[in-house]
């Protein structure tokens, strides 16, 4: 991850960085939550995922690529409320990058090559989380709150409540498999782009998958521009003949400019229509044992 | 099994050998010898052993250990298979309050009140022991005051099984039959269907043949043809008696009811001449002999043979000639309970309405109706209103969020069944549901052939 000192928590919980998210304090606070059952488990399931998202932001990112990969997770987990323009602004603003990044790169981004000391940088990241990311999370919840399924008691003949899915072990964001589907495709598309392509044909094929990952939110003419009209762009995407220094930077910028905003729109569209499905990671499924 | 057994039978002699092995009758049960003086076991106590599967109460207990909802929400599946009389419900409540224990390791029951049942039907007694052995912590999320016996109502039940071809409905039907025979010593009637040429193609009950009585109308000719699968081997005829344990001939629906035995499995074919139908059912049944397109006042078309089942329903439900637990297994139920039924010259719609009005009586008389269709909507809406239990097969989505006829909805919020494998399904009432499975029934014998049964009415063109 980063080259900072690490302290592992004594009980083997999430790692705490020296200038990162204080999981220990957070867990202690949350341990006190009332123990009732969650009638709409999709909501606390999303909260859990969003908490980790915020923690990663507060921890900071090794490099710009790591930030973009986080941003892809963020647009899905905020159901598109943290949008493309926010990501784009952060990725292109020097002082923002110098604060969000914790690796050696941060110096290059900072004004006068003089980045903030780590502790101050962390405080700024906390500010970013609360000013920008948290409201996006709240907006996501506002969209989710009434479409999240309520698993109510069966009243009447008193046979008791059917199992309410456990929010702490759900696989899908907000318990919507459709979001896992686009999350996985988007993650793949982003990584492929940032890694660079071996040929134009690969770029062409990638655009097709991109269309699925972004639910057709990427404008159609982007592919034409890249493959036909702008040979310089294409040259920086294809790394088979060598990857100049600016290639990596270019691909990251390309992602921030065109791809991530489309991903955010897609997440928004999908979450509005997605169906809910419980899938406990621990797989307490109902399937009876084999009838032998 | 030798390698010889792995290759397909490729001569008539080999197929005949297989046929003999597959259909060798089980002769030592009470159902095989109803007149035997001494006490014999029931078919239901043997069939499951023949298929090498565990008794149902063991399956329930093992699933209960793992908190599976087939055991913790028994009204879904257990309620579909185990039938109880009112006095038995009272007995079970008393046993429960007495703190009866279910002992998984022993086939015997401990409590004296169950001994008598155990003498007659040991597996039923053991299952009742499981039902009663509930201290309030089995069902649901430890909902106090709600126990397994509370999930039952007395009398017969209904179940609509629906799913695509290939999902394993036939095996499931066989499993339901053998389990009901095991638990209730139930008389199971498999309503085999005849097409318009009065043929039942590719009979699916052949593995069950050692325990099967085929019931056929008395004055109709039957032909059984064996079609070997191997190319180049021609089809050949056999006698019906050769391939099942018993053949029963009935003169009328009431005559069939009078001949029924408790605990017996019947593959039953309807009578295309409708002999005796108008005695029990006051609707129109036009047999081939009376149809004449040109004569005035005569019916124009022959009543479909399936209508015979309406008359059988009347005979079993409205005449108290046989009151033992009876299940009617109706495949392709949409052919009988047709959503497009009309008030035609066969009074199809009227028969259907009457059939459903008798549903409550049927339950009280210990009759259960298990129907099988491809889609849930394949049965007439009037019938669907009365439905209380459904089974969604693997590969089919349940009607989440949809209102079913009779203002009913399914209790699930999530689709479990679409991704299920063959041999799995979900059973549900309007209140509760359970994921279930059943074994792939194999007996270590194989038949590399298909069997057709066809009928012809003497004196009438086929």
C-alpha cells in the first residue's frame, strides 16, 4: 500500500495507518449500536460499504491511479451521487492531488513542490470526506430508503419471522446484484485502460465492453475520436510500442475526463431499477442438505 | 456393475430381461396381499428403501440441526406431505406439552401414546414424534408460543407444482407419492393422461412398477408397446399384467372407488366411454357411441376422456365409500382445469366450477389434489382462488410482488428458485416458504426403452 508506518490492531482488525482512519475508535463507537434487527437490511449493508469507502479516502492514496480506482468504487457505492465532475476536478487540481495522495508523487502536485505535512493532509482529507463524500452517501440513502425491501414479521398464525438477511455479510452493494455486475465490469474496464492496450484492435474490443459497463452512458463518438480522428490519443493508449512517461498520466486523465463520469451516470441509472437479492457471504442459505 | 451393464440393450431379448428386472413386483406387502391373515408391512415402508434413500423424518431432523427452513417452517413442505386428522392434532399437542423427545438414532418411539400407531405404521409414528418434539424453539426465529403442530390443519391439502419441462417434475411426483405412502399410508392415484388417439406415450411411472396397480376401464381394449431405444431393434407388444404388479378393471368411477386399497399406488386411465359417470355426476358426458353430427339433438363431439376425472372426483368426494387418505396427482392439470373452459356442449365450465366448490369437502374427506403445470397460470382462475400451497421448480421465477387470484401473494421477497439446480425447488403458502430438495430416484435397474399404453373402444373407429 503506502510506505508509511503501520500499526496492526491487536485483535487483528483493519489496519490503521499512522495518519489514517482511526478504525479502533470507530469500532468502539459502533460496538454500542442497538442490537435490533434491521428490517431493511439493504440500508445498513450500504452504510457499511460506504464507511469503508470513506476510510480509504481518509487513509489517502498511493498514487493518482489508486485514487481513480477508489473513485470507481465510490460512484457505485454512492449510487452515482458522487458524480463525474467531482472526480474530474479532484484529478486535475494540483493542490487536491497533493493532499489526497500520500506517496512520493504528492510533492510534484503540490504548489511550490511543498506538500502539507501528513497530519495536516489527513485533516484535509477528513474535510473532503465530510464536505463532499458524506453528502453523496446521504443522497444515495435518500434514493434507497423506500426501494429497500422491508422484511416484516408475519403476523397471524404466529409461525414467526422468516429470516431477515444479515446486513453485515451481504455481497452486493445495497443488496443489488446489478450493482455488483456493473462494479465488476467497470473495475475491469478502468484497469485495462490504465494498463494500456496492446493494439488498436484491443482498444476497439475494450470500447464494446465499456459500453456494457457504463450502460451506454459513454457517448458513441468517443470511440470514433480515439480510433479514427485523434491518432495522438490512440498512440498514448496503445503501449505495445513503448509507453512514454506521459502515457500513464494521459490514460489516467482520459479516465477521469470521460470514463468515470459515464460510470457515475450508469450507477445512478442501474440503482434506480435494480432488484434486491440477499446473498450472504457466509452463505447461510436455505438449501437443505442433500436428500440421500 | 459389470461393464456389460453399461452399454445399451441392443436386442429384444435384452430389453425383455431389463423389463423383467425393472418391473419385478414386490409381493410381500399388505397392498400386494390385501387378504393375508397376518399383519404385513405397507408398501410405504419399503419403497424408500428400494430407492436407497433415508426416511423423511431423518431428513427433517438433519435439516433442523442446520437451521434449514424446510424444518423450521414446517407448514410449507411438511404440511404438504403429512396429513393429520383432528384427533391426531390433539394427540400431538398433548405429546408436545408432555415434553416428548425425538430420538434420531432409534426407529422406535418412546412415548406410550405413539406405540399403537407405531405398531401399524412405524414411520408415521416416528414422524409424529418429530412433529411433537418441539419445545418452542424450532420454528421461526424462536417465536415463543408457536410450535410445529400449530402449523397443521386437519384433512387433505392441495399443491400446485409448476416448472419447465426438464426440471424434474416426474421424479418429484414419484418422491411425493412414496413419501405420502411412507407417512400416511396414503392411496396415491397418478392420473395418467391420454391424448386424442387414446394413447399415453412414454409412460413415466415405470420405475415404480413393482408397487403399481394400473386401473383401466373394463370394456376398453388395452395395448402395451415397448419401443427399445437402440436403433434397429423393433418395437414389441407385452401384456399389461407383465409390467405392473396388478391390473384393476373398473366398471364405473364408483366401482373404482370401491376397489381402492389404503396405501396403494394406482396409475389410472380415464374411461373414454364414461360408463357410470352420469350416475355420480349430473353433467354431460358424450361417449363415442352417442355422437352423431347429423342427427338432431345429438351431441356433435366426443367429450374429452379427461372429463372422466370430474366424475371420479364426484365419486370419491361426495360418496363415503372410501375415506382413507387419497392423493390425486394430476399431471398437465391445465388440460382438465382449462383456463379457457367454456359453457360448451360438454358443460366444461360448469364441471370446473362444481369441482372447485367441492374443494373444501375434499379436504374434509381426506382427499389431496397435487397438480402439475408448466406455468402457474395454466389452471383456470376459479381453481387458483382455492389454491393454498405452491411449489416453484428450479429454473422458474416465483411470482414476487404479484397478486394471485383470491387476493393472495407469495411471502418471498427474493427469487431463490431461478438459480436452483435440478432436484431443488421452493414450496410456499401465503405465509411461509421453504427451500426443498429430493433425491434422484434410482433403483440400480435400467430400461433402455419407452413404453406406450393405448386404448381402443370396441365397435368404434379409433
